[in-house]
C-alpha cells in the first residue's frame, strides 16, 4: 500500500525547471524501482519519506511559517527574490548578446 502511495507522490512531483544533470523525479523513480525489486531499507523509513513528500507538496511549511514583505523585499534590492523565484520556476535564461560580450571582455 505504501509503495502505491509513494508512486503516486512521485507522479505528482513537479518537473525541475533548472535543467540539472540529475533530475530529482528520475532519482525517486529509481528508488521506487529498487524498492519494488525487494531492495528496501525498512518500512518506517519509507513512511517517513512519504510523509515528508506530502508535506512538501502541500506547502505545509510555507503556510506554517509565512514570510513578511519586509524580508522578501529588502531595501537594497527589492526585486531580488521575485527574480530568483521567476528563474527557479521558468528555468535559467540564456544571456543576451551584450551580456555575453560583457563576460567575454571582463575575462
């Protein structure tokens, strides 16, 4: 039963927009396949992992510990966290021509 719940949580896990070499969702699927083949580290560990995944997917800690606008918009650079969140959600943006020139010239 818990393996079915684990599999359904893996299916609902969001796609990683940062385009890393190792996708977390693929890593979870490999773990599920290993558990289905009998390579298990114990039911208690699986139950704790399922509980943690459910809490992350439900944004439990975001609701439990809300962040104020004063923290999210610091006086020095008020749009920093908005841009960071946008980049995480949409993936990295390719640098423009002039940004590449600037990098080339500075090296």
